């Protein structure tokens, strides 16, 4: 790094201590949970920013961007660094823009829209919202650590998606201000459909600095677990809860054995050899749920109130992509895929996968609502990793039988499953970051089009 950059950046923020140069700090801030993927691990381990800056407001942030633009220095944004695909790992050094100090919750409007800065943690927002009678429509299982900006730019959905769909659905993201990498940088408001130009673009085409995020009225939730003798029975019970609109639910998760054996801190909810269903259900429906579960052959192993992100045990800590973490703790040879099964064909798809790959793929289902309102079995199957070729064979086979796969073993947007086929994210990049300085290397269609000119 040019030693002048540190002193130049120190002029742009009110406290020079917010310009970070210590190698171990840069190493930490330059990495996320990319190591989940055995393919990304060796590719990204050595990638590190030259310097990091922690702006406190838009004035400082825009000054840093103007400086970076003028000097052709790449800028990679970081929220809390909980992404799984190395989204915030800088591939070409440069400046790491850590937004964790831009974490104000401005207000929750009477209509239930949170207005906040990007660095606000989702857990803090959930707690503040519930105190006012609202709650998040959906959140990743990294709720406590993850930031709102990082979720919008890098996440897709999670707990709550069974009722409210993914982040891109049902106008949950009402709008945001985007700071561009133009010369000079500008603040541009994106509302309605225009949010999709920037949403889930990994900070490659603009930086979210102020966000309008729709909430939903808070519910008195019970966390519930039940075990079933066979995966099919567990799946059918969970499906009946997920698909019937009369159930008020926030989470409907199914694990086949041996996945539950990985959850060592909550051994008491697990029974050897049995499939496990985790639910968050309205407390007012608990009696009815128990009857439905018993009729389906299930045995309740736990029921307790959800009292916010600090609840113990917090069942969401075992769901969505946390499941993979528990699997990897048990055996580092496990990794994962991100899939969407067909609501109508899923049983045949399960059968074909088992026939083809045996227990190399273990079923972990997260029911979710898609953008058309249909409830589908989303899935983050636990996969035993042997070689990259075998993993790609699994992905290709899934796709050949109609199972959607968002490939978590690539470090560019286009194969990650959320890139817009109409290229609106690419068009926004051409407009807002024509020099290609924002998180370079992560939107490969930009590089291709750019180089072709
Ligand atoms: C154990 C585990 C479980 C997970 N479960 C889920 C899950 O259930 N659902 C889910 O969707 N994800 C999940 N994830 C992925 C991740 O935790 C979430 O997507 C999370 O919301 C990311 O937030 P973050 O603040 O950590 O973002 P970061 O990792 O810091 O950033 C994510 C991306 O957004 C960009 N970015 C950050 N802030 C901004 C900004 N203000 N403007 C523009 N770009 C920005 C970054 O450059 C990066 O490309 C999981 C990850 C782990 C490790």
C-alpha cells in the first residue's frame, strides 16, 4: 500500500483512529464465512484489503469514495462480515469500508417501516421493533450479528420467509438511499421496483446508506420441536403446517437424521435415529398444534416462548445456514448447497437424489413462500464434500431434475442464484460505478461487457 493513503484518509474522517492499518485487523475485516465452501477456502484465504476505514456518516463516506475514485482505488463494503460466499472479501486489495458504526435506527413509522442506517444489527432492530409492537418480516439465522445493509446487499431471506417470502418479495424493502461511485459520488433514492437494481448486488453497484425496511405486527411466538420416526412423516407434517394459511408461523424446518445429532447444545430436543421438525408458531395455536402433531405420529420434545433474539435456546440458531455450521463442527468434510424443491414434485426429487447420491446429500428443508405466494420446500442440504467435480455433478443433477440451485461455491453474483436475468443490476453498475471500483471481480458480466468495449 502507498503509505500516503493512510494519511490522506485520516484527513477525511473526524477521528484518524477510524483508519485501520494493523495487518491482523485488516485480515479479520477482509473475511467473512467464505470458509464454509471448500472451493472458496483456498481461493480467498490470502485476499486482504490494503486499508480499512470506518465512516460515521454520509459526509465521511462520500469523501472516502471521492478520494478512492480519484485515485482509482477499489472499495469493498462490509456490514458485519457474516456472508457465506466471500461477498465482502476484497479480491484486489484497496479500501475496506466498514459500515458498522453507521448503525442508527432513526424511527419506526406508525405504518411499521423501520428507517435506519445500514450498519444497524438485525437483532437490535428486532428488539426495538418488538418493543413497539412490530417485528422483522424475515431475518437470517445470523440475526444477532448481521447488519441490515449486509442482509439487503448479500442475503436472501430466512426465518419469517414462510409467511413473508424473501427479501425481494412483497415490497419488504421499501426504499433506500444509494451512494454512487461516480465522479463525484451522489446520493440517489431508490423506491418501489427500483430497489431491485441494487438489492442483492453485493455492494458492486452502489452503497446503501439509509434504508426503509417494512416490518410486520409482532406475534406472541412459541418455539416448538417434535420428532418423527421417519423423514417422510416429519416432512408431511411440516408441509401441512407450512401450506395451510390458518397456521400463524415464522419457521417450519425439517431435518432428517443424522443432522439433529449435530446439535450438541440442544441434545434434549433430539431422539436418536429420528427426524426433527422445528417450528415457530403463534402461542395461541399451541393446543391445536399439539393435536395435529400427535395425529401425525410426532412426539413433542420442547415448547417454550420466544422472547426476542436473546431467548435460550434460540431454535433459529440451528436452522437456515446455521445447520451447516453445526454439521461442519461435527465433521469438517460436510458442506452445503442452497436449493429450491418443487412443491408438486419434491417427493420424487427426494427419491431421485437419494437413489443417485445416497447419504452424500442429507435433507434439511426450510419451507418458504415464493414471490407468487406459493409455499415451497426451500432447502439447505448438508453435503459430504469429496471433490469439486463431484459437487458440480450434484448441482448439475439437481438442476436436471428441476431442483433450483443457488450455487454457494462461487464468488461472483451471476451463478449465486439472485442475479437478475434482465441485467438491471449490471445496468446500474455501468451507471453508478463506470470505472468498476466497487467490489471488483464479483459481477463478472460487467467485466466481460466492459472489456469488450
Ligand atoms: C451461520 C450462517 C447462517 C446464515 N443464515 C442466513 C440466512 O438464514 N439467510 C440469509 O439470507 N443469509 C444467511 N447467511 C448469510 C449472511 O449472514 C446474511 O446474508 C447476512 O444478512 C449478511 O449480513 P452482513 O452484515 O454480515 O453482511 P456482509 O457479509 O458484511 O456483507 C454482505 C454483502 O453485502 C455488501 N454490503 C454490506 N453492506 C452494504 C451496504 N451498506 N451497501 C451495499 N453493499 C453492502 C458486502 O460488500 C457484501 O458483498 C448466513 C451466514 C452464516 C455464516
